[in-house]
C-alpha cells in the first residue's frame, strides 16, 4: 500500500497536471484521442472565497490531438475543477474568454472542456461516472447515448455549457472497476481517504499494476505527498474545507430550527383560525338565540292581543245577554263561566 496525494485538492491537482506527460495521458484517456502535443497556457485561475470556501480551479492548454484515423487537429483544452455546485456564470465567463481568443493567423480554435466536479449532476445518473456532452449526452464508458437525455439537458450546468464537454463526477467513481478509463481515474476516487489528513489517501497493490498510465498517475501523486509546498497548500485547503463543513452544519441546524419555528407558527395560525371560527359560530348562535327570543316575544304579544280580543267579545256577549233580561246565573251557565266572573264583568259596567 502506498500513500498518495488526493487530487481533488487544488494544490495537488495543479502539481499533478504540471507534469506534461501526466496531463497528456490523462486528457487522452478522457477524450479518447491521443494528445501528441500539449502546451499550458500562461494563465491559471483559482477562485477561492475565504468567506464561503467555494473553490474553482481552471487550467488551459493548447493541444494537438490525433484521432483514431490519424488525423491531427489543434484545439484548446480547458480543464476546470469545482468542489461544490459552481457559479454557472463564472464557468461561462471563463469559457467566453477562450472563445474570444484567436490564433496569430486569425482562426479560432475548437474548445474541449473537461470538468472534474465534486458533486453529482443528477441523483438519477448514478450509473454514469464520466459523461460527454456534444449535442447528445454520451456515456463515455460505453460510447452510447444515455436514456435520460432531456432530464440532464435541463440541468443548468449542462444546458449553459454547449461546447464539447466531458464531466467526471468524482462521487460516482467506483472503488474498483475492470474498465480501463475508470481504473485510471481511480486516483480521483475518495476511497481510502485519510480521515484526518484528507489531502492524502491510500492506494493498494500499486506495485502489481500492469497499467503504465495508472502507474504514472500514482507515482506523480506520491511525489506530491513529498513536496513541502503542496503539503502546506493542501493543509490550508483542508482547514478551509473544515470551516466550510462547520458552516454547512450550522446552516443546516439553523434551517431545521427555522423549519420547526415555521411549523409552530403555522400550527399557531391554524389554532387562531379555529378559535376565530369558533367565536364566529358562538356569535352566530347568539344572534340566532336573540332572533328566537324576539320571535317568542312577538308570539306572546300576538297571543295577548288575541286574548284581549276574546275578552272583549266575551264582555260584549255578557252585556248583550244581560240587556236581554238574563240574570248572572243564567248567563254563567250559558257561557260556562262562574257566576262571580259574570258579576265582575257586569259590575264594571
């Protein structure tokens, strides 16, 4: 077992790619054409936000590539590496800079973009560690179009980067594979990473590896572990990543608390709405009771009026019968009243 540097860190990746032969072989393996000449461009851009710990590394090359038919062509190779979901506009700006450059003879070179990304483009693409975008989205390992064409083309990272592009999704690189390309990219796999010195990782049985390209990659990353400048820079990156992880955890906890508070607030609002509805129901019941009371009062008044009318008619009948010569007893017997009731009415007159 051998200790090698972890190339997902910018300082390690730059050291790794500074070896021209390593860079030529890595690019050749990814694009499937032989890189016969490779010249680094003078600029190298690393964007790292100390506040948010977001890193974006870009390396540019002018290359001569030879396809399987032996045809040679000159191209620009642009390599970018991002640990987190990147700023799409920043990627586009870098690409635009290359688009605006011309050769001395005035011709614009084709651009091939290679993206090493520390995240998965889509959760459903877990079977495709290496993708190619060139009109269609191709699984580089099988050289066939993937079924999820429309789904991945909607992804901002893909739809805004329209040139021939290769995507190495580092989290999807397997720990072991029989595929030649995946074997060579296994140096980027996050398997056997040192839990404390995360910029270092272990590689097993490297002495028995028959693949010369893979041996070259491993040897270069072993040299990176010995380099003091790489050590210092990588440790600084690990520290920044640790702060970023801590910040992410704090944000996650804060979001959970916010979600819980929002849920409590929503429940409180629902309870208030229920109380308000209950109050409205009570008010409606009170109004209904008042209306019923008024109706009863009205009925009582109507009954009183009817009773007074009957009383008046009864008195008129008693008086009429008395004027007709009937005495109180006879009137009482005829009207089913007591003699006293009849006498009381006659006495009022």
